[in-house]
């Protein structure tokens, strides 16, 4: 598998991802995996406009991502996976996709989520999903932009209660 990093970011594709993280990671492909957005042609078209020159961009649902990875479609590429929910990463991992690390970028403070950093708020399900990912040996960090020091997930959630 060729995933070089995964980011949980509810904005999915935006300037920080396509500019700053592109410069840091140098992916060959940005892969947005979202079961809702992947079926909204207008949103997909607007996201594709931000694609850096020389890179590819896929905006697909989870099942198609699993199928494409299983078929070896990205074996020759460095892929940067971007999802809204950690649960999507678990589904990928359950189907053989290797995730080397997870970066928590932007998770909005809504729906009763508990704030754990400037740009990340989580609910209990998201914390449980991230702990599951971590239990599989995948490091999780909070890092809004590459220039920021990363904060470990475990340190960020310490002494917080989640709903």
C-alpha cells in the first residue's frame, strides 16, 4: 500500500491541505474518502479546482477506495488520505489498507464535542475510534500545519470528558 499519511479534517480539501501539506508530504495523489461528498458532483468539481499541478485527486466513497487499493490502483503513487471521520480509516484498515500515521487537522466544535486543541474537538465515538486506530500501532498526532509542533493524541485527550 502507498498511503504516506492520513488526515482527519472536516473541511477535507482546503488551502492548508493543498499548499502546506502538499509541500511537506509531496503526495502524488490526494484521496478524499467520504461517502456523502463523493456523490455530490458540484462539491467534487470545486474541490478538484484546488488540486496542485502534478498531482492527482480522487474524491470517492469508502467502498470504492477499498476496491481501488485492493486492485493495486495506487501502488506506484504516494497517497495522502483525507477523511472527515476516524471511522473511515478503521474501515480502510479492516480491509488491508496500511495507514502509517493519522493527523487530526480540523474537527469542528459542534454537536456536543469536547475541545482538545485549537482546531480539534471530539465526541466519545471519535475518541474510541482513534484509540482503536492507535491500538493497531498507528501513531496519532494533532498538527494543523506542518510548521506547528505536533501534539500527541493521548496527551491532548488526558483529563477531558467526552459525550
